[in-house]
C-alpha cells in the first residue's frame, strides 16, 4: 500500500510540474487568415482574406497576393510560401478571391483596364485602402504578386494603378492590355497563344493611356514564365519585358544576365542589383505551374522586404566563354510548334546588330515570327534583329520567336551561326 501511495504521489507531482510548464511556456503564434467584409467599393463582389502576422511594426508593408483561375485566396495562402515569409519579415498579406464563374479575374474588359474604371481592380484597391487605414500599412511599401490569372491581373494593377503599387511580380502572365476584348468575352486566344506582338512603344503606350493624368514614378516589375507553358505561351514573357522596359524608359538590352539556378535565366534592365526596375526570369523546361519552391523568396527580395538587402548567397552560374550561345526551346502539338530563341553575347565586345543562321529540319515551315524577321520560311533560314533589339552588350541576351507547321518532325536545328561565327548551344 505504501508503494502504491508513493507512485500515486509521484504521478500527481509530475502532473503538477507539466501543468506548471504549460502555464509558463511561450504561447504559439496566434495569427490567422481572416475574412473581411465591408471593406469599401467592390463592384464585382470579390471576397477578401487578410493575414496579419504577430508582431508587425507600426507601419508594415502590404502584399496583395492574387490566385490563379479555379483558385481562391485561402488556397493561395496555404499553397504558397508567402505566409511563412510574412511571419519572418512582418508584412501583411491580402488575398482577394474572384467571384466570376471559373474563379478567374477580369483582365480583359475596358473598365478593368482603366484607372478607377470599375471591375475587379476597384475592389482590390479598396482592400488596399482598408488595410492602410485600419492597420496603418505603408503606402510606399505596397506590392502585388499573382499567378496565371493573378499574374495577368498583376500587370493590370501595376499598369492602371501606379499610384497604389510600388512594384509587382507576375508569374505566367501577359502584358497589360494583351487580353483586352470588347465583345464581353473574358478569353483572348491570340494573346494566350503568344500571337499578340507589338513594339515596346506600343505596349508602353497602352500602360500610359490607362492612367493618363499620372506623372509620378512607375512601379518596378518582376516577370516569371516557364518555357513550356501551354496555357499562356512563353512569347508573352518577352512581350512583358518589352512593355515594362519601355514604361521605364529603358533599353530592351539587359544590364545583366545570369543563372541563379540551373534552369533559370535571369535578365535585369536599368540596373544590376536585386531591385532593378525590371527583372525577368525564364524557367527552362517548366510549364504552367509557377511559383515553385524558392521563388517567393526571390519576390520578397525584389520588393525589398527581406533582410538580405540583395540576392541569396547562391552565386550565379558563370557565362561560358566564346562569342555567343543560343538557347532554343519549343512547344509542339500535332501539326505545329512555337520556338523561342535566345542569343547570349558571351564575347567581350558589344553587338550592334545581328543575324542568326540555322537550318530547319525538312517539313518545318515558319508561319509567323516576333521580335525578328526570319527568311525564308523553311530550309536554311536567317533571323535578323528588328529596330529595338539589335544592340546586345557583353553578357546580355536578345530573344525572338516563331510559330511553324511541321509534318511530324519537330527536331531542333543542329547548329547556329551568329554573323558567320558558330555559337555554343545550351
């Protein structure tokens, strides 16, 4: 009996110690994603979810994170790394949810493409104003990121509301105005297929016309796209680069080109650091599935929200020696394909104009081109620069593309020569 009493007493004492430990242990993070209603003008009945991390400063930064078609704000919150980054760097995140059938955002109507014109952008700007008023978010550190439909809307928000957003990051998007329609439809097949090609000036004019009275600084822009994207095809990547470099008054020749990861080609325009006016990352071999692991951290770096003040420690892959390197990527279907060709100047002298010669396999015939003139349509062809992309500095790149028909053979050209000199093939 005495032994039993001792055991019982020990168990009671242990329970008391555990209980005391639980009472004195630090409490877990209490931040939760919450829905907000009545946040202001909302003509399309968007839903708003808000994430405010524990311990945000008095003037926190604000990130609007916009989901893809068939998604939702809560799903984007749980399926991306932005919540954990918000916890780490103490910024607030707003997640809009689309209300239309298919849960896609409006990036095509005339009202959406005009400052204060109506549509989804008005509701999202109301969310921003709400957080700025209720949580004292810093207007000078208000940003937007989106994927697919959200990436397209990122271009719209940055273009039509330069007074609201300081920078944007678009994953798998299209240029501002590319998806525009006037017949009430919400899908633009030509744009999605990468067939809408304009000069940088024309793309820039569309942005400037969206908010004609605006004369302040333009938001910085980060662009991500997979080379094998079959939903918003890869030519939209270069068209976005052309648009935003023109909006910023920059050359389409990169200030720096590197490879921060094996399948990433990153170009920066107007600067060489982590917060250049325009940054573009083409992801080799990846389809319509961004952002992937690690990409959100690069977005946060670009926005200036991290404590690193620059790039992560991983050094960029060095560019190989020699005069030129060509990257040739295709996306094919039963009777045709699109090709994206990137020429990198790996020599020591700048290029003022270029012509790239290569031979298409038998049965391949070019039907349309962008960012270059290519003649003839088949056999041994030569691609020549257009007026705005002839200059290529050492280490920089120029890209062009074409669509072609094929008779069953989708093989790539075996070799390329730039101005008569053989290039390495990536």
